[in-house]
C-alpha cells in the first residue's frame, strides 16, 4: 500500500537522485536493525533509509527501509527495480568509491556520480600544479561563483573542479590550524604540499552531460543532506522506538508524509518571499498554537 501510494508521485521524465541515511534502533524485534557502519563512523544497530529525491521538484518522492548492515549497489538496484523508474542517478559520498563498486554499477547499468578523495590515484593534478588556468577546459558560473574544470582519465572519466573562493577559505583554515593545532601535524611544509589541491572537487561519472550539469547534479546532494538533517533533527526521526518491523514501517510512513508537508510549507514560503522572515519551524510552532472545535457540523477557531 505504501509503495503504491508513493509511486503516484513518480514521473517518467523526471530526473531522480538516490542516497541513503540511517536510523538507530535498539529493538531486538526489529529484524531490519543490524549493526552497520555509517558516515558518522558509528557502529551501532541501525536501519538504513534509502530516498529517491526529485532534482526538479527538490522533494523526496520515494523511500525504502533496508537492513542496517547493507550499504552496497544491490540496495540501489533493487529500489530502482521496485519503483520502475529509469532516469536515476546515484550520488555517493567519498567513502562509496571503489573499483569493485564501479564495476558493479556498470554491470547493473546504473548511472552514478561519485566524489573522490583528494589522494586518489585517478586524479591528475598536473594542470593545477602549473598554477595557470590555461590548462583548464573552461569555466561556468554557479551560485555567483566561477568554477573552472578539466578532465583527466578516460576509463572511468574524472572531472576536476576548482572553486577559487573555496580555495581561499581552505588556505585560511589550514594556516589557522598551523597556529592553533601544530600538535596534529599542521605545518608550513604540509601547506605547500597541499595548496594546489585546496578548493578542488574530483568527480568520477559515467554520465554524458556537460561539466556544468554534472556539477549541478552533485551539488544537489547538499539539498539531500539538508533533507536528512530535517528528517533527523526537525522531525526527531534520528532514532526509532518501534518494537517490530511492522510498526517501524508505519512510523517511517508518517515521517515521510511529514517530510512532504515540510517541503510544501518551505516552497510556499519561497513563493511568497517570506523565507527571509520565517522558517518552516516558525510556521510549525505557530500552527501548534492554533485550536479548532467541531460544533454543529462545522469547525470553529478557538482563542
């Protein structure tokens, strides 16, 4: 019933992004709760929640509960098959990349954008070491910033992006740490060894899109992370006290509906130009003070 309800939101021509987060559960009767490793490096009993997020609508359209010890390609493949949609991009974090995962993604015909750690051997920093922009293929404007890019490697293809403003911030941060935390190995020699990497993002992908569109897709992950933050902190859904898989499904469905309403309120605030003065939390707080009573077949607003 839940899957049927959510499928009504899915549109065949819409670009969907896929990512997952976790919910802690210590209940012994929740079979989906398994000890698993997550981005916060917490090895605790948890349930993974996989979301399909609309790139155009900026809205979570579909979710699926997965055992907490499963965080691999099979999870994404099964979810895509369950929904029946085709145009899905897997956007992972830096810990997801591995040659094995890349092979599995290719074998299953899945589209992906994966960021690489800055010490990954696939990244060729020769262009950046020269200190000149002549070796770059071009640039584009994103969020009032100019982003330069070039490509290296062909199988798989790697895009390297340079954000000059982010570079200045990272340089300042590293130099500050030399002064405040030298005991952790921050020194001027380390600065010189890393300075050409500051402000860079390297992405490996199998998409045939422009560098600008690729960057936009990846940056939309920030919106997904914001959704996870809303899910866990605003809705207080970072842990579940349900005692069975059945009740957990119901609990998650209610939280999913809450997320939908949250984003509907957010979009209304944007459309009305009211986001500068009010947040969604402000609206929700105000609505908790609103009371109505059912009298003679009609609703009246109380004091």
